[in-house]
């Protein structure tokens, strides 16, 4: 298999691209495989949630799937690496930063 590096990728980003491709291959058999449409619905519900209780409720179904997934850690790593915004590894992310139920970066001051 040959590695395709998009022309806009700087040399310093090559390791990031290779790692992302490796992680992507590692989650190919994730518990959520084939659930893109449902996942989009759950992410939309999370995005619309305004309170910690609503956010928690929006994460319940995807969290159940992620809790037993063998690709959980790779999924979380990929979300951070690719600056993903959405639900990954059962948790919300914004630009690759894991969020708490207040919608803030985990570890952010109150």
C-alpha cells in the first residue's frame, strides 16, 4: 500500500498524517462501524443540548456503544490528532479537545 500525502501537507505534518492513517485503520472495525447516519443524529442532539443534563442524555446512546468498543482508545487519540468536533470514544470533542458536560474543555476552570 502506498502512502498518499496531499500536496498541502507540510513536511513537519507527515508524522501526524501517518499516525492518523494508522489510527483510522485501527478503528475500521469499531463498534460504531456502519452507524454514520445514527451518529450524526446523536451529534446533532448533543450540539442542541443546552444544559449538563441534556448533554448527558445526548451522550447516553453513543456512550453505551463506545463503552465496550475495542477501538475506544484509538478513537479518542484520533479525535485529538485530527482536531475532531463531535462525539468520539463516548465523549464530546471540540477541535480535538475533550469537553466536560458543561461544554468546556476537560480540566478548564469553572
